[in-house]
RNA sequence: UGGGCCGUGGUGCAAUUGGUAGCACGUCUGACUCUGGAUCAGAAGGUUCAAGGUUCGAGUCCUUGCGGCCCAGCCA
C-alpha cells in the first residue's frame, strides 16, 4: 500500500480552496476536461484529467454548492475530428478511473447559442464580416513588434454585417472567402486581440452535428463561452493559452455573460518520447508504429496495451505535481510508479525467453512431479499454485556462462544454484554444436532439496527461474524499448526532425518463448510478473493457439548494471 | 528589438507566506532475501539564475540584469 494516499496541494488547488473560503463561486467547484476529438489521448492528457477530475472529487465534500467535472468535446474543426476519436476518449477517461456522470457535452451543441451571440456582437458594433483572404489577413495583422492595419471592411454598417453574416451561414459564399471577426484592436501588443476570426466558412460534415453548418466557430470564439454556458468555475488549461485569456475575458465581458476563471499550468513532457498529437498522428500514419495503441506509444491506449495500470498512471500524475514552468520528467519516474503498483498486484509466474535445455541426469526419466509456488510474495491472499517439474527443463541462456566473469553468480560448470521452488542443481557438463555454441547442459539435482531448501543448511548464491520442457506453453513475447534513442527527440541538427531519433530497435519479437502451463488461456490485458524478468501483459493479438505477451517493464536488474559498467571498463 | 509567463541538487516537486533549504526519482554503498526482485539502512549531490538593495535575518520583498518558454492558423 502506498504510504500516502492524500493528494498534495498545488497552486491550482490552492486557488480553488481559497475561492471556496471566500465564497467566490457560491460554493461551487466545476471543472472540465475539454479535448478536441482529433486524436487519441496520451499521458499528457492524463495529467489534465487527473487534475480536473481529481479536483472535483477532492472538493466534493467541501463544496456546499457541489463539485463536478465535465467531459466536453471542443469539436469546432470538423476537418480534423472523427467519431473514432470521440469514442476512444470516453473509453480512455473511464479506463483511467474517472466518471463524468451526466455531464457529457459538446461545444458543437452550443453552435446555435454562439451564432446568436455573434449576432449580438455585430449589433453592438463589436464584430464585422471581413472579405480579406487568409494571406491578406496575415499581412494586415502586423508582426510581434509592429502594429497591424485595420481591415478595409472593419467599418461596415451593422446592417450590412448582419446581412452578410446571415448569408455566410446560408451558404452563399465559397469556403474561405469571408470571415466574421471581432472588432477589438489591430494595434494590441497581444496578437490574439488583433481582430481575431470568430467564424470561417468551411463546408465539412461534422462528426457530431452532421451537415447542419457551413460556417464553424473558431476555438477562441467557442471555448470561453462554452465554459460560461456550463458555469465552469475554474477553467484549467495549459500555458500556451495564457495569451488568449484577455480575449476570452473580452468576449465574456462584451456579451455580459457568466465569466469563469482561467488558470494555466505547464503541460507534461517526458524523456525519450514525444507528446504532441500532431507527431503521434505522424508516427501512426507514417507506419513508424503499428497504430495509436502500439505499446510503444505514450497514448493511454498504448500504455494500456503495454500493461500499464490506471493506478500507476494516476499515482504518477500525483507525484509529478502541477506548476507553471515547463519541465521534462524522467521516464524512470513513470516506470518507478508502474513497478510500485505492479509489484503489489501482479501474480508471479515463470517464463523462459531464450531457452537453454537442461537435462537432470539423475532425475527419473518420464517422471513429472508438481511443486508448490507462491503466487505473490507481496500478497499472501493470492495463494499458491502447482508447477510441473521433470527431467528436461529450460532455463534462460543468460543464466549460464561457461566462463563466468567476476560477480556473475548464476550457473556455470561445477556450480550449484537453486531452481525456484524446486531443487538445487549442479552443472556437470556442457554440450556444444560445431560452432561452439552451448546447446544443452547436463546437471544433477539433490533430491533432499525439494521445494528449494537444503536440510544441511547449504547456501547457494542465486535462484533461477525455469520451465519443464515437455509441459511448457510456447508463446510469443514482444520486448519494447524507448521509441526514441535520446532523452529529447526534438533536439536535432538543422534540417532534421524528431523522426531521425527514432529507435529502430524499439521492438524485439521473441517468436517462441516458454511459459509455465498455468498461463493457459490467460485473458487479454491480464498482467503478470515473469519472475526475474519483468512485468508482462497479454496482448489482444493473442489467439487460442498462441498467446502473445508484451513486456511492460523489466524488473530492476542489478546484474545488468554491473555487466554494463564492466563492459565500459577499458 | 512588442507582449505574456517562468527560473530551487542530475530530474521532478516542497519550504508553515521573512526564520537559516526538505522530499521523491535517479546514482552509489551496505544489510537481508528461495526473484541479483521486493524490503531496510546509509552516502554523495544545491553560493535557491546573477548582481545589488531592504532587514537582526531573504528561496520568499524591491531594483537591475541574464536565461528559458509561448504568441504573427480562417488549428486547438
């Protein structure tokens, strides 16, 4: 059990608590998670989900006016959005362990209200139809250091604007030919205030509202008012929207409507991966991975398939905190949270990835016996199981060295080790092929050590995992490494991009590994620890004939560390 | 060179709001162990971006620098 289940505070929670204390929002706490359905959710979104839904949960009992978190799709750009994404987002939020109850909303369902509000702004002389095309709008916008120029259409009459806007909606004009723009200040140092576009003409079928519209509101014109409609109290978003806040404020004030408070926090960055939907989409479309749910992807569906648990991800989000400055978190911290949870919850099992045949010369031919094995030493209630033992076994190739280096404690000629839950064995001879590769080992076992303890108190340095050759199940195992070879994939010389840093060895398939028979029929997505190797998860690609395992993460391996440092010596 | 936001060990976060820098990950030791896992104990590692100033006292306040991120989509 983790020692501390409480959620530490942070500057966002501090604001919420303070607002509750001063009764700023009538005792209400309403947050929202507002994805655009244009891709799959990733671990960066998990940070936002945990923040928004977490706050609603934590303040449930403290907010007399009620606390809730909405799921709202910011679906304002039908050219990029799809039903597939809408569905996956719901599945992923639920899998993470959060529930929005009745509060599932779509910005596209506010389009009528938004249209009315646009008319209201036109009537107030605060919006106008502009005939400039994209290039011209850019030219008029000015630069970071120079003010923009007013559009020649900026001073059209209210009557003309109303007529034109109505006809935009009616489909009288071609795509991109006109826009509705807010009439603010072309000289503002904040470029977002230089008469931003509110509506564009775009003939596209919308995944949620179909072909009802040929004009679509921009995100800037939609987001703040959607929060307003839902009476959000704390509109929590990422840092890049800080510059947009004055615009959202302007819209709410100009409309005279309920005005939520926006709070910005830094998005999550992780080493050895990329975290933008654009790049993830490119990896998928470019065939660099097998799909959005490829176990190497930082998407929630990818992590799920890889074997991550929602608990691990939630705890990770708790541990990383929330702040206002960009930072990059070491992937090792995510893996730490993962192991921490999996260690407590995963049944142990034995599997051999690269088999080396071991023949126990003094064990009766044709005999099989069942030995008792503990399912989870961290959880006594998980009980025990029986594993078969016989004369011919497989052990891991890595667990034998004919000429053992210093600090290598495993099996070697003449050396005695323990087979987990079974017997002590001693290697008596080595069989090789013509090329000199070790093909099998002959050993003897000590019948007195049955179960794994020696009555004479004799100690061995190490315990090996094993499977009985004639009882083991053949399975496929997929081993994963980081998708990128460097901590910051975007750190590339000029002319190259992050794809140059793709790790070409991020997937290694072991077509035939062996697992103990208790794993027969293991359900997709079920998680195990393969003793001494790591945590593994049944891949949905599994068939009744062949189970496929994904390696979620290795166990911490101090021998690997020693070996690595030894190889680095001159 | 306009505006906005932000700088605390290698990394991520704390510091009772002015009281003498703490936690986690990682790294390195050691103990224990039927997973070289887990667990436990310990160590190394910070002139809190810098320089001034206010103060008995500054990571916290002031000034000036420096550095980083964001903004010139009819993307979100």
